[in-house]
């Protein structure tokens, strides 16, 4: 159910409150020692100002992953379609999945002790 605000903008309060998929979707890793490749891709849902946000973090494991991208899908259907598309692309590029895992050595790559 959506509320219509001035200017035709819609705010989906009930959908946001009922969203239960927050957290890590999975961690994909691509390792090839012959090519000096050790990359990781983490996909996670988080609450955001504009509704549920799909956040992707990727990069080399050693430097904590330097790249990040955020999507704010308009509907739950679009959100699930986006999640499936991102997963399909990662796996097509040779990444293997570890569902629900965390970033490898979380904090250690950033220099935390």
C-alpha cells in the first residue's frame, strides 16, 4: 500500500516497514593465483532514506575493497529482480558464492587491531 504525496510522489511506508531481507545476501570470491587475482564482491540489503537499499562492495581482499555502489529500487519486485541480475552477472564472471558470509578479515584489511 502506498501513500500519494504532493506532486504525485509516492512513499511506500508499509512496504519499507515489512521488508525483512536486510543483511548480507552473499559474498562472491574470485581467486586465480596465476593471474595474481584475489577479488571479493559483497552484496547486502540495508535500510535507507529512500527505502531498502542494495549495496555492493568489491575489490581486492588485501585492501578492503575500494569500490561501492548503492541502488534504491522503487518496488519489492524491482528489488528482487535487481538482486537476481547482480548475482547472475557475478557468477558469469567466475565468482563463487558463500551465502551469508562476511567480508574476509573484516577490519583487518583496514588496519584495525
